[in-house]
């Protein structure tokens, strides 16, 4: 038979656990929103005609964090997509999708990775859907951007910073 703890003993155990431990790392999304958005179809209706080959699509992705306080950060996920057929621009889509995140109980080295990897990873599916809807609403097939490895982008960013600091 299991022994039941009295309420006093249970409360004392909880108090000891709180006093003996740090706050567990946590990330909360406080808001997410479209900060800037543009869809251009400069050569319509000519750009909508059937084509013999698929257009060339160039996609750029960037993450820009902005500290609002010690715990709160605005993280901007910037997506640019440009479709061309030779010299003709078929469409150009630019989106800045942002979120406000609160990070608590994180050591500094963990905080940087959370801001630049985990926050954009959570924003990406929403931004991807906005891009797909915009191209579809512009009478093109929906642009389904492949999943992004934000950890790899973070590593590239750190390597570039080290390179810049090394040459400065």
C-alpha cells in the first residue's frame, strides 16, 4: 500500500524544490504579425501566359532579432521571392513576418540560439502560407517554399561574424 503524504509535507517538498532550483528555460510567443508585405506582378497580363519551361525562382531568407528588453525580443523573418523568365519578371514577393517572444531562465549562449533558430522555426510555417497564398492569388501556382534549416543559417551567420571580426 502506498503511503500518502500529508499536505504539510507536500507543501514543504514543493518549497524546497523551488528554493533549490533555477527557473526552467521557457519561450513564449506573445504576438505574431505581418510587418511588411508586397506582391508585384509588373508584366501582367503578359506574365500569366502559358510557358514552355518553369521560371527561375530566387528565394532569400533572413532573420533579424530586435531586443525589446532583457527577456522580450521581436524576431523578424524576411522572405523574398522573385520569379523570372529570362529578363522578364513574373512576380516579386517580399514579406517581413514577425513575432514577439519572451525568453525566461535561459543562459546567454542558449538565448542567442533560441532567438535565431527556434523563434524563426515557429514563424516559418505562417510566413510560408502567406507567400503561397499571395502567389496563388496573383494567378501563379502557389509558391511552396521548402522547409528551412535555421540551425544551419545560424552557423553560417556565426561563421560570417567570426570572419568579419578576424579581418577587422
